[in-house]
């Protein structure tokens, strides 16, 4: 079992700072796993499954903190968020099951194209997400929210990076919420998908509890600061951070597509 004795102080400080920054990013628009998970993989001797499980442990505390902060200050409509969260939880189990049969690399090129379209759409439409203008009412609204939760939960179980960002995309572009309300609801749903993953990781003994506890403290601090800043600065601030995170997600997944698909096809793989 990996212990903290295998960590240098420099690596520990780097991982803790990454957890703090990840909590901040997750609280504003999601996508903090782009920092926290790669930082964990820098630890000597850590297995990928241990990094994934420990990342989820820290993240579940961070998303819980931001969920409570948003709920107290932004008052999101939990009649939409809670059913969406439960359906996303089921979707994440389905995605995890499919991940054992199909490689995630097969889906990443499609996701990169979708993210490029989202980034352009958001950048060229500055009024999108500035105010809540719901596109569906009544039963249809909850059906669309549930469908979005199922698809994104499935994605979280199978691939993972940027789940919170995809939730914000769906809540703004599909359902018509402003960025602040979308971020508030996304935290509740993302909390459910993180908890669902832990239900699988804990029985398998994959969580590094001491390291995860240290990172959870840093993640909670970042999440609290990020959610307070997002609430105080409003939708314009969240929109800018959203675009930055989407571009980072495109870059990260684009590199994955190159390494896993294009480079081998061109005979450039190491």
C-alpha cells in the first residue's frame, strides 16, 4: 500500500496546491480534475486506480462544500437538481460498466469536436447564460434535465475529465439557466457522480485515505473560495472562467486523441 513516506515534500506541496486550485475551478465551472488527477499521477509508485479513487475522495468533499455554499447563497431550484443528480448517479454506473468493454479513446475525438463547437458558440454569443430564460416548462423541463444528467453521468463513469463543465454546458445551452444558477445545480449533480464512483472504489480498497484526507482539506478550501467568488462576481466572471476551462479541456483531450489515435496511425508513437 502506498504511503506518504514515498512522497517528497516538494511533490506533496505540488499535489496540495493542485487540489486547492482544482477545488476553486470545480466550484466555479467544473473541470478541476484536469489539475488534481495529473498531479496525483506524479507520485512515485501510485497506481492509476489509486489516483482515480483518491481524486474522487478529495473531490467529493470539495463538491459538497461548494454545493452547500451555493445552496445557501444562490438558492438553486433543487426540484431540478436532485432528480438530475440521482439519474446522473445511475448513468455513472452505466458508464463505468461500458468502460470495461470499450476504450475511452474511441469517444474522445467526438468529445473534442463537441467542445470546440461549444467554445465557439459561447464566445460568439456573449448574451448566452447572462440571464435565466428556461427553454422548457413543467414535465418537459425535468425530462430534459434528467436526460442531460444521464448522458453526462455516463460520461463521468466512462471517461471523467470535465464532468462539471459539461453539466454547466447542458444547464446553460440546453435548459436556459444563467451561468450562476447552472454552476449551483452542477455542483449538486457532480457531488452525486463523485459519490457514486466512491461506492465502487472503496470496497476495492483503492482509496489512499491519509493522502486523500490531506487533499480533501485543500480541495474544500479552494471550493469554498471559488464558490464565494462566483456568487459575488456573478455570471460574467463565471462565463470567462468557463471559456478558459473549456479551452484547457480541448487541449487535454486533444493531446489524448493525438497520442492514442493519430500518432500510432501515422507511425509516430514512441
